[in-house]
């Protein structure tokens, strides 16, 4: 009985991308460059929104939260990914593996709700512009973010407790570049039914409810835009939503492909490529899509550069 309750596996080996051969150094260099650029872009957004008076609107406040989320996600996954590339795999403790999964899951769940909140912000701005300042006040925005964090942090603790209670008996090799949910469950010699049920139960409020809110918000926005007579007015109204729509499409497209309809074992390479886009490329392009098209961001950046280099 004592042996049955004992977790025999204490370390997890991540295979990463095997058989890279001559591509190892170029791929490592590319991924390192992407990670450095991701950190630089998102930190820059956080600093600009915090220090620029012109960027104190709710839209940029939520954009700052998105940058924080992307920074957390990228910093959780990228170091392990780089380690697996340069060393043809990486070893980490089981506790470290579960911790990585926890921080990754927290960032992803938060982004689901944050994108929904951002879509509601766009809905109020376009469909009810006269009351926008009163509805989306700074106090309301802060409360929305705090509620979103609370909704994400506490339920996932129960999920992590279920995972830490699992036994890992003999297998310790994950064919992935970080500790993801499904690959980790495949190693367990315990009954993982309750863990999968918990995941399904939490998927509805965490994934589908925000997605429904986003869909309904943009249906109302589209209906309001169609009422605008001038083409210039329509284009201006749509331009305020196009960046957010692009981010939502990329996020939910890869999310559904990986987790809602997980690939079969014989298509693990496809899963890793999708995960690479999801965890590394998306945090890089989100600031490009959402921020660098903004004239306010560009002007704030220019003013900072002029102050530092008169």
C-alpha cells in the first residue's frame, strides 16, 4: 500500500523538437530573438501606458493588462523551449512541471476573460458613446480586472490539486517543449477521469462564455456600424475594432485547435507547431497588431524618445 501511494517519478524529461541537427543553432537564435523582442515590446507598452497621459483611456488600460499577460505567458514557456532546443531536450522536476502548467493556465484563462472585457469596451464605445466615460470609468475597469484575476486564480487551484494528487509511476518523457495539460496526463498511472471532468466543467465558463460575450458584442457592433450612412464613418468605427478582432481570431483559433479538439498522438508534431504559434508567436505579434497601428502609442513613444534624447 505504501508503494502504491508513492510517486515514483520526480523528474520530467521534455523531448522538444528532435533531430534538428544543423538547424539547432539557427532555430535557437531565432527563438531567442523572438523572446527578447516579445519582452521588449510588452514591457514598452506597460511603461508607456503607465507614464503617458494620452494613454489613460480604458482601451489602453486593458491593452496594458494584455501585455502583462503575454509577458507572463512567454516568460513561462520560452526559457524551457530554448533549453530543449539547445540541449536536445530538457529535464525539470515534477513540481516545476506542475508549476509551469499552473502559470501558463492562469495566463491563458485570464486572456480569455480579458479579450471578452475588451470586446465589451469596444461595444460601449461604438454603441453607447455618450455614456462611455461613465460606464467604463477607471474604477470600473480596475474592478473588472480584479474580478477577472479572482475568477481565474481560485478555480484553477482546485485543478492543480487534482493534478498533484496523481501518481506518476514509470513514464517520465513528454513529447513536447513545455509541460502542457494533455501530455502530462498521459504520463499518469492514476485514473485521470476526474481531472478531465474538471477540465470540461471549467471550459464552459472560462472559454465558451467569454467567446459568446465577444460574439454577441461584435454582432451588436456590426449592427450599429451598418446604421452609419457615410463610408468614412463606417471605416473609422470598424478600425477601432479590427485589431481586437485579429487578436481574438488568432487566440481562439489556435486555442480551439489545441485544447478543444486536441490532435491525435500520431499528429504530435502538428500539436507542437500549433503550440509554438500559440505560446511564442502570439505574444510577439499581439503588440504589433494592437498597438503599433495606434497613433496615440506612436506619439507617446516619440515624446519619450524626445525627452530622453533632446
